[in-house]
C-alpha cells in the first residue's frame, strides 16, 4: 500500500481498535470472571450467553485491529511481526508483544499524520521547487531500481514539496572514472531531452566521488549548478587499504567474480567489483584529489553523520563500525568522519540521541523512523536551502 494519509488513518484506526480491545477486555475480566464459576454451576444461560457475546466481540476487535496494523504499518518490521505471531499463544509474552505493537504503531500513525498535515499546509509554497531539477546519484553496490528506491521515502517527500527528481543510473560497481563517464552520458541526455539549463546533484557515498570526477574530467561542468555530497569518502577509507593488503588475491578474485556475475543479472553491463573497491581506498582518493579539482562556477557542499554506538547500525554496519573505527576513527559504519567534509559548506549530523545516524540511515535505506532525526525532512530543508540560494 502506497504511503498516504489514508494509509495512516487506517493504521490509527487499527491501533484504536486494539486499545478498545485491551480496555474492554480488562473491564470484562473485572466484571465477569468472578461470576463465571457461579453462572456455570447454576446453569445461568443468560449470563453465559452474555459472556459469549462479549468474547466474540473481543475476538473481532482484536483480529480486525491486528490485521489492519500488520497490513498498514511500515515501522513494525518483519521481526516484530514474526515475534507477535510466535508469542501470540504464550501468556504474559503475548501481552508484552501487544503493548510493543501498540506503542510502535501509535507513534508511527501520529508521526506520519503530522507529516501529512505539514506537507498539506506548505503545499502551495513548493519549497523544494528549485530553479534547477534534482539529480540523485547512488553509491556503490546499488542500482537505481524503481521497485526498490535506493533513496527510500526521500524522493516522494521532495516531490510532495515541489521538487523535480531524476536519477544517475550509473553502474553499481565500477571504477570512479567509468561511472563518471556514465553520469556524463546520463546528464547530457537529461539536458537534451528536457531542455534543462543545469542540474542540482545530490550524491551519496561513492556517488560523490563519481560526480566530482565527472565534473572535473568530462563535459558536464556547464550543466551542473551545485553538488551536495552525502557521507562521501572524499579522502578514502583506510580500512579498505588494510583489507586489500590482508585478503589474499585469490579470495579477492572469487568475491569479485561472484559479485560481477550477480550484478550483470541486475543490469550492469560491465561490473568491476575490484575497481570500485580500490577507488574507495585512502591511497586512491589521495591520488585522485591531486588532479580532480573543484569547478569555481559550481557550488559544492557536503554532509556527514556518525553512529553514537555501533549497535544502532543495521547489519552489517553494526559489525563494520569496529573495523572502520580502528583506522578511520568515529564513523557512520563505513566512512570515517574526517573523510566527509568537502566544498564551501559542511554539515555534520550528530543527532538522534544515543543512537547516531548510519551510512544507510542517510538515504533512508531501512525506511525507519527514530527519535532525533527525520531524514525526509532533512532533505526537504536541504533542497529548500538550495532554492533559497538561487539554485
């Protein structure tokens, strides 16, 4: 079901039905359980019939509510849904799971409906309708797939606020230079087909390296108004240098061949796993930065984030954090904070309380809401600021 106000109104209704079930069941237990034994002994058919009706009503309330929230919630996640089913017949555990479901779905409904109201209130302001359209450029090991958007719920939120969105569509894994050439072709096609004067580019992770190289080494510079890099390893990842030195060449080849084979099936015509990984090393980035210079006619800015604790990152970022920390210090699970900053402006995001914000969180990879940072609104304000700057 597509995200919409109707979806979250239904979620709120399901949550409400579950609360009615909890409250009325508690009342029924207090009022009727003490009388149940006497009604059975005395064959009080009226009382037994009344209790049966109440039980049926409670059954309908629970199953209607639980089915609705299971269908409409995005924040419950697979694990919570599974535990809800597995623990459903275990006393006490089922009550705990029910209250977890009530909390998660209640918070989700309130949060999403408030976002719907906010977007409706500012709809006519089109705060993300920038002078130049937005090009979103993905990072390594992903492709732009319509059915599973790399950028999660972000593009939809930007479009609701007036943005025009396009995608880079470069290879999931290839050298920075090869991806730069793909982006050149993509941008020239967009400009020609749509009559665009320029584009604002927002690039995540390796996509930022691809775009900086495309601007410096291909013909697209005149068509770029701004480049915003998100959690990009501009100075590389020292842990990648270490891994390439430690892992035997035979194992590297096996991993690369496996990835390249899978990538071809997903749309890459000439994937090159090793070239992509090598171009992310600190040594490769140091060499590249000596020749890939910023264009003075283009506005460059950057964004970075860090995890406050490794366990906050989804797998495998909760595992890689420790390795990255040994070489690159505080990081987002993949990239150290010293590698993020590039351009005229830099925004380091520390928020989200004790949780922090991972490499994946910055593109809404897991479609997760959490306290302290609203990634969708972050991008809305980022693009709105581009508009205010005249881009």
